[in-house]
C-alpha cells in the first residue's frame, strides 16, 4: 500500500514551514543568546518567541498549519493521531513543583492558557500527563480513532511517523496526523544537559572539528499521512511517499551510543530493506548531527560504512537547535521540502569538518529522488525513515 504525505505543519525558531525553509537554505540560524531564567547564565538557545513556549499551545498551532497545508477541515472523525514528545509537559511539572514561572502560551486564534488548566494549581495535574499533547490534537480535530503518544528520546519524531505509517498500512486508518512537539527549555533540562557536559557555549556546529555540544531548541512538526486511495479521492497535493522505516535499540548505555554503531547500522539496513532501496538509491541523508562529540563521531562512521560511494549529508540543528523528540519530525519535513524544491539544505555551523563525508555546506540544487532521515536518542534508540519524490500523477 502506498502512503503519501499530503500536508506539513512546522514551527521552529526560524518560523513556520516556508519561512523556516527559506531561512535554512539561506544559511540563517535561529540560535541566539538567551537568558530565559534569571538564576541561570545566558546560553545559546533556539526559542520560537522571547520566552519558553508551552507544549499544548504549540501542538495546536502546528496541527492547524498542517490541516491548512493539506486542505483539510475539521472534524476529521476517522483520522488517527500520533504526536509524541520527549520532554512533554516537563515545564508545567516544574511549575507545579514551584521551580519556575509558567511557560509562555503562544497565541492561538485568540485562545490562550494551558490545556487541563494548571491555573487551578495541583488539582489540574491530570491535564499535564505526557500524552496530553496528542489528546489535545485529537480534541482539536474531533478525531475518534487511534490516538498514540510515543516517547523515545530523540528518536520520538521518526517513531511517531512510523506508527502513523503502520496505522494506515494495517488498515486501521486512511489518514493520520503524525509528528512530534517539543518545548524543552526548562531549568531542569538545561541543568541536566549542562551536568553531562553536552551543552554548547557559543552555538551548534554539527560535525565540526571544534564542535562544542548541542544547543536546545523548541519546535514542532507534524505530517498528514494518507493512503493513496484517500489522497486520490480528494485530489490531494503530494509532497512525497513514505517508503519505510527502521527502529532498533543498542541495549547498552543510557546516555551514549554503542560505539561501532552495530544497532544503528541495523536500523538503516532495516529501513532500506522495507523501502526496497539499496544504499546507492539514496540521494541525500538528513543526519541527526547533534554537534556532540560522541554522536557526530559515531554517526559519521555509520554513514561512511554504509555509503562508501558517498552521499550528500547535512544536519539542520545548526539552524533550529536540537529539538530533542521533535528533531526527527523536523528533519522529515525538511527532507520533504528538499524533494519538493530539489534543493539540499546546508549543514549550518560546519566550518572545518572532522569527517570525510560529502557535507552540504551551502544549499545545493540536485536531482533528489530518495532521501533518508536519521535520529539517534538516549537509551540507544535508533530510527531511520525513507521518503521518495512522487509526482501527483503517480497517485491517480
């Protein structure tokens, strides 16, 4: 069964989908020096606004954008919803624990506040459970079908897309809104990454010899996935086809990858096999590229091993920051924009590479047919997903 992407919603520190893409290919970064919490020193962060965003409000915004892009109107009773998050409502939990002021609600068509209402204090805690972003999206579109809320660290976004793909492939839904949302700028999150020595002090420089670590970013991306029959029935515009995915786990360490990348290699091979592709069929890889020492080294070695013939590679985290669980969903959206415009996005922040790969340093026009998006998360979570270019005529 063919499954297509017929709509994309994206919000990042660079803006909405088209704005983010234009800034990205112009090599502009959304990373700036911020001090969102007076008790912490200023750090490079990729904030959407002037203050940390709120998860459910961000979810509503990105879902509205995806529906508009796909030409859909609510209610969508039989639509599945798969929206994951790594940190979920941690900002609200810290507020309830008395650590921080409440996050900043973004405007949503005149609406504000937080789903479930923390304004009522601890009595509203049920509205802050980890799956409430997905539940809020289901309420928003009037969906009565399956609602899933995966959490798999930085592999969450691709896992969400894989689950949406399977809901359609198994006949449970004809349409699924799938992706991930992250609002991770909290004192505890910053303190945790700082304690690990993983936070950059000046900026994000993926795969650079002088990389410092990751820069946290806010972001959300959801895709409208649709069966060929559904897309054909409503004459939908198509960004591309979802070919397949791969998911594995290192079963080794909590906060570092398995060196040598055996399990990461297995996830990519699994994805290619399910997608009926060989390594020579891939025209671009959107790398995880966190700008941390271990991730970039391990990922570069994995790509070199599997793609000795060479393939264009870039990470967009030098522009958007590391949006944790949403990063794979943002990467997937940028892959689909690359297919649409036939432009490879650059690896912003990379000046002096430590690795012998074909890094895209400035936006590059290319004949792009098949793309691969990678994510590697804490706990050894490895995820890969493949997309192909599909002309609208291919679904009719």
